C-alpha cells in the first residue's frame, strides 16, 4: 500500500505540511527563474508562476473550510495572504467563520467591500450574526438590505442576544412537522429536501401557531408503522428545550449531561424560534476554554501568533505592567532583609523554594475554583466552605512537604532551627496561597468580572512577596 493510500483524509497536519512544501518550492523555483538570464524570461517566469499557483489551488480546493482555516492560522502573514487569494470566492464566508478572531481581522483587511459582501451573502442568518461584528458597517448595511424579510428578522434576533446566551448560538435551519399527520406523510415531506440540516436527530412537532408540542426522533419515525400518526409516537414528556436568554454555559452542561445532539429553542410563549446543535455547543466550549487559558495568563484576547510586534505588545502589556510592579514589591521585601541574608547566606538559597511551591499550590487552587465556576458548581455561598477545605489541604501539604524540606535544610546546613523555620514558612505560605486561590476568582465573580483573568499573575505576586516576607521574617526572629 502506498503512502498516499495510508494517509488519513482528515490529517490536517499533513495538509499543512503539503501546503508549506508547495509554498517553499514556489519561492525557490521562482527565485531561480528570476535570476536566470534566458530568452523570453518573462514568459518562462509567468508560466512557472501559473504552474505552482494551479498546483496549490488544486490542493486547497480539496480541503474542508475548517482545514483551510487551520492552515491560514499556521502560516506567516505573507504566505497566509498569498494562500487566501487562491481560495475560491464562494468559500470565503465559511472560512472566515472558522478562523480565529485575530486571523479573521488580518484577512478582512485585505478584502474589498464587494468581496466582503459576496462572502457574507453566502452565509445563513445565524452565521452572519457571528461575522457581523468584524465587518465594516457599510458592508453590513448592504448585506442587510439584500436579505428577504424573514432573513432580516432572523438576523435581528440573532444579533439582539448577548454573546454568551443560547440566542447567540442558535440557528434557524430546522425541520418541523404537525402532530396530526401520519409518519408516511412526514417521510414523503423529508424526501423533498436535497439534504437535511446538519445534526438533525429529531423533528420538532408544532401546532399552527408554532407552539412546541413534542419531538419526533428519527428512530421513532423509521421503526414505527408509517400509518401511525405523529402524535401517537412523539415524545411529549421531559422534552429538553431552551430559551434564547438562557446562559450558554448552562446549555453546554445540559448537552453534556443528557447526550443531546440538538434541542429546540422556544420563546416565552413556547413558540419554536430556532434550535441549538451539538456543533454550536462544541464551538462555544472550545472558545471558552481558549479564553480561560488566555485569561489565566493575563492575555485580554486571542493573539495571532504571526501578528505584528505592536499588536502583540498591546495585548500583553497590561498584566506585564502589573507583574513588574509586583516583582518590584517582592524585591523590596528581600531588600528589607538584606542584613539577615548577609548574616545567614543559606536564606538566599532556600527562599525561592518557599515562594515557588506556594505559587504552584495557589495556581492549582485557582484553576480548580475557576473550573468549578465555569461548570456552575460553585456559588458565592460556598466561599467559606471552600476556604476551610483548601486551608486544610494547605496545612497537610505544608506539614508534609515543608517537613521534608526542613529535614533537607537541617542535613545540608546543620541547623535544626533553620529546618523548623523552613517548615513553618512553607506551611504559612501555602495557607496564603490557598486563601488567595479561593478569594481571587470568587471576588472577581461577585463583581461581575472574569474569574480567570490574571489569576496566575496575582497568585504569583502574592506568594512571591508573601513567601519572602514570611520566610525571611521568621528567620530574622528565630535565627539571628
């Protein structure tokens, strides 16, 4: 079997390598041709260019929009724009939806208004709502005017809900049926579709006013007698549905808990206005996970790894500035105990251990608390209980690991008192880290801020300064 036959069709890494190889070969060959002095030089150069462009374009035409988006994100800006120009215009909209916000911005900047309008017009209303914030206002106005009345209403609805709500995630492409028709009629109705909406595992049963009456699963549709009426086989009880104002986090947990593939979205009068699918939920979970990781490191937004230096600096400077201030405070704490360090040099070697272990412990705590908040498992009323639990963990870890380090300090430096100070300082700093790990996300949550934002930076600042102060302070009191 050949290597080509063994390759998995969804191996996006392989696709990326192939595109990078084609780009590299294109640059090398064109550079060589450009340097050659030959008859009809421009004609030869043009033919070589067209050959490589055609080969690369043929490769791109075989790829899924999500794979192309991945490749664009992994290419430097110049190569990215070169590849983007080779993508067929009718695929622009789907690819713009798939790429990250930062990369999407770099692509949109290179597109003319008529290209953006053409790309936007290929999208459904719910997809257009996702892209709308990144499009120039004049382009959105043209696109809005080109929609029919139903699509305009759907777009208004999709854009009216907060970003983290079910309404912002729902789509309007669904299949509805009436409860008084037979399954045979439903089957004939479905055969009229060229294709069913993605992730269709159930049909929504409605009345003439679009009120939700129940759901008809495809399983029930296929295994029951075609002469039976929908109302006889549909599920009426325990139908899981959402309202557009519901939190997307709650919907994501429901999809995970009940293994849902799709679910109806209903308004206050129980009318079906859209549906939520597992694809929408997975995309939301991925975006939230990325946001949490970035926030934990103090980054305000997703960053294009090939962005300009200035764009990257703007994204990172705020928390770096805070970190600089906290590092300066830590240095002044050490400076206040310069005399103690001069008299007992061992303190300089041991104090980073106390601070480092405290920082790691604090980051473990804050990560657990932020995750629990994201899963909806923690309320403000649980703060005291969480504090007691984490302080108990800190005391045990402090006595065990602090005791071990104390013994090592005793062996290395021949001082039992230094070992005792080491154990006490470790325990106290772990208690400080536990308190901070609970309080930082919970207090930010209480004031409506992102619980994850800058957690690791603040924890490190507190455990560094606090660890140095506790260890050097105890050493000054009991050893000197």
